[in-house]
């Protein structure tokens, strides 16, 4: 039976269809990345220089991305390294960027994967940022996760810590609190 199935797959028409499907899949994956890259580039251009007027005019739903785009625009294009730039930023910019990065990373991957990735170096600044914007339960839970990740990742304790963190983030909505923090402290976000 298997030889008959393989025989059918090796027919020229089937091979052409398989090759065409692969080409389309690669093209669509590339197109999706390009569209996302184009949107980021447009945001970076729009918010390259953040004035008080521009900051005040940004809609709330775009405000955090605008602040992040402003920071991305300032990085070295050949060797972007936000970690080295973070200490040079205002405390507000550092807080918002770190919280945004943490939230974005956790949308893409599990909590333990975050701590195994290069983004883990932003965990401490993110905890500080969470405190700064008023998400104190999320900050406490993140710090507990940082201590637990070192020794007990993939244990029942880790699962409990992860659950507490996710519940705190769901309750406190750090990105929404970032918006309020930016509105309350505009001087920390203008060039």
C-alpha cells in the first residue's frame, strides 16, 4: 500500500502541485513579515521626533507603540541593542519599553521560554517598569518568577508562579497602565 502511495506522489503533476504549494507558503510567510516590517517602519518614521503636541495627539490605542517606535528609531540600524540603550533613557521610557517588550514576548511564547530567550535580560527592568506604572502585583509576581526560574522552572512551583503572574497581568492590564503613565508624565517621553 505504501509503495502505491509513494508512486502517486512521484507523478509529475503531483510534484508540481507540491512545489507550487511550497512556493506559495514561503511567499505568504515573507509577505506577512514584510507587511509587519513596513508598519513598524511607518510608525518609526511618524514618531521619530516626539514633541509634546505629537504625543498629545496620539490616540490611546496607539500611544505605547508610538513611544516604542520613537525609541526604535533612535537605535543603531546596523546593530540595534535596546539593552545598552535602556540605562540612557528616562525612567518612564525605560519602564514603558520594558513592560511593552515583556507583554509582547509573552504573547508570542510561554513564560519559561521568555526566561530562556535573550529577552530575559529585560525581566528586571520590566519588573521595575511594572512598579513604576502602578502594576505592583504584576511586578511582585514577575520577581517571584525570576527567582523561581533560576532553580525550579518546569516544577509545580513554577506553574503556580506562572499562574499568579498571568492573573496579575490580566487584572492590572500593564499596557493600559502604560498609557495612563505616559499621559500623566509627558515630559518623560518627549525629545
